[in-house]
C-alpha cells in the first residue's frame, strides 16, 4: 500500500511541475485568443458583454440602494443642521431689524417735529425712469454707454444714473428715444462727493482707469481705505447721499475710489429726476444767445 502511494506521488510531482511551468503560457495564449476573437467578430464580444452587464446590473442596483440611502440621510442631516443655523441667523436679523425699526420711528417723529419748528420747505419730489443699456462705446479714451430711454420718456440732461449697487454716472446727451450716460470713470466726469465718515468734501474725477480719484480734498482730511464715498449734493447736480464707492488706496496724497457699480453687469439703470437745476444745464444767457441766432 505504501509502495502504491509513493509511486502515485512520484508520478504526480512531474505533472504538477509541468502544469505550473505552462500555466503562465496558457493564460497568455488564452488572452491572445480572446483578443483575436474580439477583433474578428465584434458582434459576439458585444453580445457577451451585454449579457454580462444584464446579469450584473440588477445586482449592482440592489447593492447601490443602501449606499444611496445612506448618502441621502447624510444630506438630510446636513440640511437640517444648515436650517437650524439659518433659523438662528434669521432670529438675530429679526431682532436687529426690530431695533432699527424702533430707532427709525423715533427719528421720523423727531424729524417731523423739527420740520414743523423750522417751517422747512419740503424736498422736491423724486422720480425715476428705468432703461436698458444697449451699447458700450467705452475704450481707451471714452467711457460711456447708450440707454433706451429719451426725451419722450422724460429723460433730461444732467440726471443721475444709478444701478442696484450705486451711482453709475450722469446723462450728457438726450435724444428722442435714447440717451448717453457718461460713466464715473470717464476722464470728463466730475462728481461732487464727500467722505461719509468725516464729512470732508471732494471732487470725484475720472481718469479712464477703473478707479477714479478724489481731488481738492482738505489738507486736514484723513481718508482711509474702506471709507464710504457718497454724493454731497453740492452744485445742484445730484441729490446727497447716493452711494458711489469706497476709498481703495491712499498713497502719496493720491486717493483712489473703487466704484460700487459692476460695469460688466450693467444691464438696466435708473435715471433719477430730483427736479434740481443741475450745473450741466445751459445757463439762460447762453440759451437766449442761441435762440437769437
């Protein structure tokens, strides 16, 4: 019995060694054969691949559902946490707004009482006209845009032009159906402004760069980066308090202002009519001289 077992072992050892030696070659040959079959008949390979996908797809669908459910649960938990944070923030905003509402009512009551005491004449009525910007002739030497609103709509020369961000410029040309806006950055633009923090007056002068400069500042003025710039209302050009921009840099006596308006996204504008005789309008003597001609 032991002799038979020993003989079988001696016979199997060479066979096992031979199989191990040629296994790699057989795998390479099988892969090569599959490549040839795939090149020879793509239809067969596609059918086999499709059949395999059909068998595996339901299994993958079943396995993916728990993962999708877990991801959905995580997203819902995150959204719940975000909602709690947003709710807390809204509560804080509500409390802050209620506080400011109370202050506003007190100031309104005080304002009315002072007006009655001083017998102050009311401010002119403010009206506005909305228009769409249709062209941009801006370049190295001109920064202006054309708006679809003209004299028939009540547009007048010298009116302030604003967007949702702040002051964009003023009307310099008026046609029947269109008007041209001179932007703050144009070299011909001059806007009376003031630093909101200190009340210092200045002239915002465009120089065809993205950031106009402040001119004629008082020597005692101390502008700082971040100071808000608003219209001063002097000269009868614009109403006071229109947001213009903020101080960008203060270097060697040169103060630059970064406008609030995004020129690349200026699609619609508002033309303000405050019923003030702006300095851009022609003086009566000049108008009479032209009429005589």
